[in-house]
C-alpha cells in the first residue's frame, strides 16, 4: 500500500514567539521608526520608500536589534541592503527585517542578483577577505532544501559556478548526520554516525573552499582561475559519496523506474497500442458463441475501444435480425390476442406499419454504404418487410462496407483522442496502417424447447466480418507523405514524435529522419528503419508468437539508426496457457532476436541494427546479451542477462532473474516482488543497486558461500514469500578461508537511504555469516505527528503516522469517518511484552421479525493496556451494507462489517500488529444483546518480520539570546520536537497543554559557560502531574526532554515549573526530585 509521508514542518519554529523580557530602548532615532519598532509590527502595508530612507530605517534597526543572526554568522541589514538583497521579491525595509533572529521564511525568501554579489566581492577588501562568500555560504546552508536558489539566474561563467556551489551548499543539512533513533540490528550505528559526520563535513569544506577560491580570483581579476577553482570543486562534490543530489537522483529513479521503464506497453500509449484487427480476427475464427466473443474482444482491447466491440457484435447480431423481429412480432401479437378480434386487427395494423417503417429504414441504412440497382432495392425492401434476410450477395457487400467504415472511424477517432489528450505533448502524428475486411464462417447456437418441453441446441452457419492487416510500404525519411492514407495530424512540433500503428502484414517503413519514431507492429515480416533520434520498436504480439497463435514469418529487420533505440516486447505470456516456445533471446552484440524452445532449434525472428536497449516479455523465459556499449535492459520475465561491457542500466521488474553486469559501472533497479534476483559483478567494479522497497523491509544481510544475500519482507504485512537479493562473487575461497574481493557496492532503498555493507576482510568459518551495514546517507522517513492530546480525531483524507510517547498515560484516537484507502500508522513507545491486556467492545441491537433475529452492530472500540498506560481506539468499524444476510442454518440475519481505516500498530521492539474486524458471537449476541466485551487480542494480527518505530526528530535548534527572554508556544499539532538552546541566561517559557520540546545549553555541555535557568509556565493546577524520570520532565501532557550529563563537572540546568495557581515547583536534576519552591 502506498504511504503518504508527512515531511518535517519548519513552520513549527516560525510560529514560536520569542521576545526580550526587558525590551531595549530605541534611543535617539527617527520617531516614526521608533513607533514602528515599539509596536513590533511586521505589516507590509507601508508606502514604498526610497533607497536612502530604507537605508536609514535599516540602520536604525541595526542599532536597536543588533545585526541579524544567521547560524553562527552575523550580518547587518545595511550590508544586505548594499548587496541589493530581496525578500520574496521585495527590498529590505522595516516590515520584513524587524527582528534580531530571522525566521526560516526570511532565510528561504532571501535572494541576490549575481552581478551585485560579484561587485560586492570586488570592492570588499583585498584577496583573503572572505566576508561576502562566507555570508553566502552560511545563508545557503541555513536555507530549506525546497527553497529557491539563493542567486537569481546567472549570466557570466563564474557567477554560474558560484550559483552551482551555493545550490550544492543548500542541499547540505548537518542534521542528516543524525541517524534515525530506531534502526534495524544489522546497522552499525557507531560507524554510520562517524561516516555521516565526516562525509557531510568534507563536502561542506570542499564547497566552502571553492567559494573562497573564486572570491580571491575575482578580487585579483583572474577570471580563468575562478572558473578552474569552481570546476575542480564541482568535480569533487560530484564524487563524494554523500552528495544529496546523488541520493535524490537515486530516490527519483526508484520512485519512477517502475513507470518509466516498464516499457511503452505500460505507459499511457501502451494501454491502447494493441491493434484490434488481428485480435478480432483471431477471436472470430472460433465458433461464434456471442458471450465468449464479447469477453474475448473486451480482453483483447484491454478495456478500450468499446465502440469497436459494439460495432462488431452488432454486425453479427444484424445477420439474425430477421428471425428476432419475427419472434418479437409474434410475441406482441399473442399479447394483443387477449383483447379479441378487434385487438388482433389493431395488432396487425401496428405490426404492418412497423414492418414497413423498418423495411424502409433498413434499405436506407444499407444504401449509405453500398449502391443498389433498382432491382436490388426492390427485392431488399420487400424481403425486409417480410422479415427475410436480403440475398447473401447483398448482405455480404453491406457487411464488408459497414465494417470498413466503422473500423476506419474507430482508428481515426482513437488517434484523435490520443493526440488531443494523453499524447498531445509527445506525438504530433499518428499513422494507421492499411487494413482490409473479409468474411469468415462462424457457427451460432441457440436453445429451444419443443411442445413437450424438451431442450435442444440447434445451430446454423453465418458469415461474420474479420479485419485483415494490409502491407505497408512507406518512405517518410523527409516527412510523412501528404497523400498517405490513415494519417491523423496533431499540433506540429519538432520535439514530438511519430506513432506508427502498423499491425500485421508485410511492412517496409522508413521513419522520419529528424523525429522520434515509435513503430508498433504485429505479426508478419517487417523492415523498419528509424531516424536520428531515440526510436522505439514495439512488438505487440510477442506473446502470441510464443503461444504459436502467430506463425513465425521470414525474419524481420529492425534498424535503429542514430540515437538510443529500444526494442520492446509488449504484453504478458500467461503461464496457464500452453506455449510452443519459452521466450526470446535478444543478442544486442550480434544484432539478432531468436525464439527459444526446449524441443526445437532456435528460430531467427529478427535482425537488429543499432538497437541499444531492450525490454523483455513479461511471463516468458528470456535471454539478453548486451553490447560493448551502454545498454538499458528492462527485464520483465524470468530472464538471464549478460549485459557485457559498458555502463549499463538494468531494471529487474519480475519475480526471478539472473543478471551479470560485466565491465563498467552498472546500475540496477530491483522491483519489490517476492522471488530471488541474483547479480554478478566483476571484482573491482563499482555498482549502484536501487532496491524498490522500504528500509524497514530489509531483515537480514548475510554472507552465504561467496555471495552476499539480502533478505527482505514482501507484502504489506510481510505475508508473501521473501524478496531475496543475491550478489555473487563477493568473496573468494582460498584454502579454509573466504577472502573479500575488491568490490564497491552502493545500495539505495525506496526512501533514499544509501547503504554499504561493512564486509569483514576475511571469514574463517563455514556456513552463513551475518554482517552489518553502514548508513552513508539518511533517506526521507515519515515525520509522525506527536499526539500528546487526551483525544485526537484521526484524518479521513490522508494516510498519516502518529507517535504516542510512553509517558502519556492515556490517549484516545477517534475514527469518525470511513475511508478504506487511508492507512493510519500508530507508533507506540512501548515494547510488546508491556502489552498486558487488550479489551474490545461493540454494541449489538436485536430485532425479531417473522421468526428471524436481526442483529445490528455499532460502537466498535479497542483498548490496549501497557501497564498503567492506556491507548483507546474509538469507532473502529462499521456495517458495510444496508442488506441483511442469513447465517447458514440459523435464523440470524446480519450485515458485513469492516474497519473505517487500515490501522497498524508498531511498537518499540519491532513488533507490529494490524487491526482486524472482530469475530462476532452470534449465539451470545442473540441471548444477551447490548454492549459486549471480549478479549481484543483476536483483533491484533501480528505482522511478519520486524518493523521500525518512527519517532519524531528534533527541529532545527532555536538559539536564544544571552539575556532574559520570553518564549511562547502555539497550540498546534507538532511533527518535530522543538529544540531550544539557551546561552546561560534566564528564560520564561509559556507552555500550551500538549507540547514536546527539548532544552539544552551547548556552552554548558562544552563546559565553556554556565547552564541556563528555565521557568516553565503551565496551565495545569495539579502538582501531581509534574514528574521527572529518565531525563524527561512531564508536566501533564507536556514533555520536556532534558540533557544527559556524562560527568559531575558539567553545569546543570536550573528548572522551575509554575502552575496555574501560582505555585512554583523546583526540578532537581541531580537528585531527580520535584518539590515546592520557596523564595
């Protein structure tokens, strides 16, 4: 099930209000500015000021607030003004700079003109003065990753280099060095922390050094040196293993690969590219059972082209229309007979009038498609009046003509809808291949009963139309010929391609030389030539070829020409259907496609020329041999791949496959399906392996023999067989030892975690050997909402993650609305062994009627007890219909029930449960209706495997000033722990009822300053709700996470809690006690 991840909300910080307890005097400044500052206004509704007036106002703010604090860097508003800085497109002024520490929205909205930046670098000091580049670097690293670039569009070469480095700096986030609080046992946390910190630090230093070098070069007037310095750093950045761009690229590939490279058959084009002609012909050559013909046509058209299906079925039905009309007329006549002779006469008149009208209409309709002679018109009309078919020769002409007309219209309408819809941005011309219409004989059966009620199934042979693909010979190298039939034009654009729908037949087509050509072809011998762009050759009857339905013709010839050209085998070979052949062997090196079979020699199907990429047929057993160049190979069957030399991209979309990358840096994407995928790389080669499943699904990394074996869960609850990934040739057996070969393996998960195994250099024992893994870069994990409230109404519009702290004594989740597509994940900060009791309840109402007992169910609740902690899930389910169903062999009438949402519970020790509907005790419910209580453990289905408790991360630290300040929190749901950093002063903190925050004094931890004093003002009145345990202060439902002290010399925070009654309680962290404070 797809998950919606809530990202970390930076607005949590911006909504916190911080003010000085003793505001500074505005001093001798302009009265207007003094009044504005005194009101603490930030309204933009002020008249535009001249640059000089703005400079004066900004200077006054610098005097009043001091310089702006950006991380560890300070900068005056005047300096930013001189650099012509803009905030969200507006110049700096009173309304957008009236603060000491800018909010995140200010940092994200700050932008500079590259020309102004270069000029400011030029005039500020000599070489070695790094004020401006340091400022830019600091601002970039403080910006959100999703914010726009710090510099506007750069014009010169060296400002473009500066822009590139600042973009790289913006992608850095030092918080990424913090690993998730909960990681699987196979993660080496200590080494991962070291590598993360070192990697981000090296990257930041490289970027910073590059900016300084460019600054020096600009001051010296050496433009060439600036370019060289920036280029060298850019290269270094690209090579670092923890470059955020690399992680993002891998994540994008994981998220999109399944859609992009499943082949043209899986895109919006591929849903419609199977031409109905050949399929319909194949279906209607079978005995004409109408029900099964409709079913087969529906399946063949893949749910599209219903108009065509209606036409063909209607054509067959029209051949029996005379008999049907007689039956209907006879039935109507029988009905009128009840009125006596007068009714019979009326019936005769009505039927005769209807028959005359019908006859005229029938002849008129036929005349729209074929020409009648005078005799033919008279005979056809007279026979139609008598409900008799027209002569067979006329009927055949009509059937052929009307089918040709409707099929042509179908093709043109379909092409037009594509050009105006799904393909309007990628295709500007669609060419439909030639076709003809023939007649074939089909047998029609029906049921009838004689006068004695005996059943029989007589039949007769009728003629039905079949579509026959024609032979196309087209030379379009200089453009699609203007007189070519079957062409439908869209909006012309050189960047768009041509779609060739050729079907079967003997086709010789040369595509447009300067456009992308997409050839969709079926059975028959083909000679197809692409152009200079990236062309696609889509074989849409591949499965029929293997099944034997389409005979193997003389070999085809596919010529890709220039560009990266792709051969795609569309469709799926059904394993339940006997097939004459196993699959295809595609040899890109030698340029050929063979048909594979266990009992025959290989049959050459096609010759290939300059085809670089291939996508195999799903469900088949295929072999792919790559060329010496770079290939993209998409495997959708049970395939064996040898990609050869070159930097290859291999997408393994099936259940089982074997792939050998060969020489070069190869990239693999592996779909999340059960089964085993085996990879083999040469020793010394570097490989990137993108695993299309979540980080927490990975259960084990082990060395078995010479191979690395990664075992992962499959299925939403791990209920399917495992996904096993085997990397061969990692170790080499030497004597009794296994020695590590020189391999570089980078793994990416679905969320973007970058992993590398921590291989032991040698293994001196037999059997399986578990190994640990290093996290090189952290992926995007769900940021759970922190639920400290007593009651919370769960969203019914978006899937979410929720975190419930173990020190929140009772929480109630209300599922008031029903949405089966929503998944709520509750992360409970307790172990499964702490779950002492589970109690479930529902309410049943009994109604008796006509000897039946009608049971109506509602109020489904579940209560989980973790010792003294209780979690209640309210209104979990509902009845699913308005109709009662009988319980077999009883008088009980009930309705089905279902949960209002999909709900999972994940605990701290990795155990996870899925909530399931309760099992109802009908006998007891009839005897004793009302509220029923029972053991709720039967509603907890334990999921297979181990899962990760998702805990909230800390926000970006909010640094307070070294003088008394007041901090006010908003009343809102958080998805981060608000981190407050003091500087040894006294801070008054007004707390709402439900908040989680962390306090610290970095200087005290480093033993360079005193600790801070904190006064927490709570709306609670009961001092019994103030508790201190395990470095956590609970003030009712507010949680304050405290520093952990490693030695006695570290200064300790001083903490007081004031209740709503005015009582002040001291929190002694040294002796872990809370007591009433007296001045």
